[in-house]
């Protein structure tokens, strides 16, 4: 009897997941032709298709759909929320209205693989910084949620909600945390203008004096966290001594990826190395002898190799771009 119930639940789950994916795919294709009317961007369409295939493979379509329905349901103004992390590199996220930065035409470049993985193996989540009013509206929305997904509230210390877990209603029957849950996070940010002034200024900006948007993005990445090993006793010394130009300094994971590819290193190998640098594996464990040999053979300078060795963590380039856009809006908005 129980085996039959389990089989039936899996069938229902399949139908639910497939229905969510069909809706997501339809929305993306429709919006693609609205955004790119000249139909002259086959590479961008293929990029969208690859992302959708990853989402289908992962079963994460309900995450995108629930987040989209929630933001639409509370009539969220894009100026009132800021996407975080790698998700800003996604064409699907752009088409769904989670970001106003088009990854296909962004400069500096954004890559889908830093959101989904080279082969769609990285399971995604959606996290946003939201204004106080939008936060209250989203909390209220999920308190009275009537959609098809199963919603579980998550709390941080003090009992303040920081987002919701989303799962398939047929199989997530437990009260405890389910590893298969998808996460949509919305974190309230108070004192928006004060935060904005801090993000768009500081020690790195004062040292470098960025003159272009690309330089501002680089400076934001260099100044995200004082203890991540990126600026202090690393990029700062390289810049001040004239050893490296700003364009070659490591501020984001994409910087390592592009630098290695620019020196002829295979894309997959460059991705793997950039991932190891991003998460501080090189700092903790040192270089694999074979990888180190590849770096030297490819003409990667000693200062660059040493710079990678000092990094504890790198933020995605999309994260910095989202922040610059959002907090730039905040400073211009008299009502914020």
C-alpha cells in the first residue's frame, strides 16, 4: 500500500514540476521576443535554452515561478529590490524581471556558467535585498500564500523571516528541513541611503579613482569585504607598486576565468581554477603541481599566482553590478 502511495506521489510531483517548467519556458520565450525584437541574437537564444535545460534538469522551475508570482503579486518596483550573488548572470532571471541588467549585453561580461555551472550541475537559489516596505509585503504575501508549491518559512535569530523554502507539495511532507527545498530569500535592508553611500565609496575608490563603469564594478569587487584577502596585502600592494594595472587585478571570480582564458588555458580548466580561487581552496591547500605547471607554461606571471594564493573568497561580478545599479537608484530617489 505504501509503495503504491509513494509511486502516486512521484507521478504527481512529476506533473507539478513539469507544469511549473512549461509555464517558465513559455514566459521566457515570450519575453525573449519582446526584449530582442530584431531576432538577430541566436547566441543569446541558445544561452537561454541552455539555462532552461539546466533548470529542467535540476527541477528548480518552481523556484523561479514562485519568486516571479510573489514579486508580481505585491507589485514590486525593480528599484526596491536588489538581486544578490550569481543569479544576475542568468538570462532567465533577466527575462523574469529579477534584474534590469541584460547579461547578454553587459559590459563587463557576465557568464551563465557562474550561475548554473558549466554543465548545469550547480543548483540555484534566489536571494534579494529588499526595502522595508517590500519586505513587509512579501512576508504578508507568503503568510496568505494560495499557490501550488509548498511554502515553509525560515527564520534567523530573533524570529525575523529571511525568506521561504519552496518544495513540491506531494513529497515534502515532513516538518523538518528538506535538502531538496529551493530557497527564495528576501532580506530587509534598512538605512538604504547610508548603505548606498558606503557601497559607492571607500578606501578602494579613494585609492583607484575609477573613471568608467567597468572600473567602478572592479572597485566594488575589491572592496566587498576587508577580510576576504582580495584588497589588503594583495591587490592594494600590486596597484600601488605599479606591478599590475586595475584591469588585471582580481576582484571577481570572472576576472580569474577571463585572465586564464586570455593566456590560452582551456575553458574548463580555467573555470575549475577560478572556482578553486573563489572558495579559497588554493589558499588553504596550495596548488596542485600539474595545475601550477600549466600556469607557468601559459605565461601566468608570478605576481598573479601569488595573488590567487592570498584569496579567501571572491564575489561574483554580477553581485557588484546589481549593487551599483540598485544603490545608485537609491541615492537618486528622494522618497527612499
